[in-house]
C-alpha cells in the first residue's frame, strides 16, 4: 500500500502547522507529522507555560504588596497544584485551538 502526498510536513510547531494549513488551502494533499501535541515547543513547554508562571508570580507579588497602596489583604497563600492546573488549562486551550485550525483546513 502506498499513499501519495503533495507535501509532508515534519513538525507541527508554528512553522509546520501554518505551512500544512496553507498547502491544504491551496488544494494540496498534506500529511502533518508530529510526535507530540501540535503547537511545538513554545506552546507546549516553552514560552506559553513560562508566561503563565510569570503571570502567577506577578499576581502573588502584587497581592503581597497591596498594602503599600492601601489595599488590605491578609492570609495570602500560594497553592502550587492550582497554579499547575491553571498553566495546564492555558496550554490545553491553545493546543485545542491549533488542532481545530488544522482539522478545519483538512
């Protein structure tokens, strides 16, 4: 059995999935090969998760220093497992979005 493709894209990072989508939009038969989730390193384990952690840290810092601005807060705690769930939720939503774009474009 052999299968013919006009284009085989290896890697579903930002360059890969965009190239595959565009080729499909232009009528090509495209195979998109990825060993993990679509979106690449930045989306799955790099930029996006890091930004989620930075945002969490900034919120914690702002909350702890709120009294400097007249906002009285007490009992501020950090729940690591909730922060992990938030980071995972952000990544999952974006991975699903990219996956939806790929599916919608063949």
